[in-house]
């Protein structure tokens, strides 16, 4: 792209013309991202292991429409991913951009953590992300597409969780979760350096805790809020919107960056 055309894209925050693939699309953050992207005029290819329930319009109850398609997919299985990308293409969704939002944790006591539990987190958070990125790059091939990829990490890939905020909530963040999320940041840097010649940008985002009253009790919410400089957990949209920024042409000179969005929790 020449410099004049690049300048024309500097202030474009919109999603028009994009076809965005989102893994973990039925989760709390994935659903919000799908909704916002659809609202901004892009198409969404939603990948997950269960049907979506909610969207921007509250109507994520179709497997496909003119701007949205849901594809059942297991990101731990490269064949499943290949089939999902092919299915999207068959429906006319030529994917241009990617958000790797799928992730899992484990909450058993550290000393009792099993090898199977450790491997399950590694398989989804790291291997699943690598599988997805590689399949995405393969699907793009040599097409003249300027792509943006956002890998979702966690501030617990940057700092260690403070055990004082968890108490007996049973939601203590694990060592393997933080280790894999730190790996996500490194993956973004690796792909940023090694695919920029193909006009791909890679960035990571490391969110802090997101408010979810179905999973979080009042004691945890209170202790977490006391620990955070902004005095609260994030609303889902406060994590989704920075991802949209990294996806958009407004961030055209940001590559290999890890954007920490945690209300300042990692600064003290």
C-alpha cells in the first residue's frame, strides 16, 4: 500500500468491509465483540463449541444470516478449524481479520492440579490459538488483504494474581492460566515480526477482570474493586472496544503490542 492510501486510512475506526472471525464467540467477551462488530457494518464468522444465544439485537439464534454465520468448531483440532474456515468460505465469508478470544482456566487447588488439567488449559489457550492463527494465515494465502489479528491474553499474563482478593470464592486464577496468557503476548510478538511482510498486523490485549455476577460473589467483587485503582471490575464493552480499535485501520501503525486494559491494576 502506498503512503497516500495509508494516510486515507489513518482515522478509520469502522469495520466496514471486514469479515471478522472470532473464536470463543459464545462467551461473555466473544458475544459482546460479535455484537459490536455487527453493529459497525462488518460480517462475523463465529467459532465455538456451542450455539450463540445473544447478539447486538438479542437475536443470535440463527446459524447464519447475511452478516453472521456460526460454525461449530474445536480449536484444539486443526482439522476442525480447517473445516470451519472452508465452511465459512463456502457461505461467501472470505475472512479478513481474526480475534482469538477462546480461553479456559482451571480452579482446583494448585497442589492438587492434575496433568490432565494443565494440558487442557495449554491445549486451548496456546495450541488452540496457534492452530487458529496458522489456519487463518493459510486461508489468506497470498491474497492482497491487509489483516489485523488480536490475541486475547490477560493481565495475569503480566502480573501474578493477588490471593487476598479471592478468599474462599473458588475462582482463584491458576499458575497455568497466567503462564499461557503470558505466552499469548509472546505469540503476538512472534507473528507480528514474521508476517508483517504479508501485510498482517498482530497485537495482544491483556484485560483485567470483567464483571460477571453469575460467577462472582459479592466478597470477591468487593476485594477486587479495592485492589484496582479504578475501584471496580470492567464492563464487557470496556474490553471489547479496545479490541475493535486494534482491529480497525485507526491502529494501522500498531504491531506487536500488548495493550493492558485493567483499570490500572497492574501499576501497583
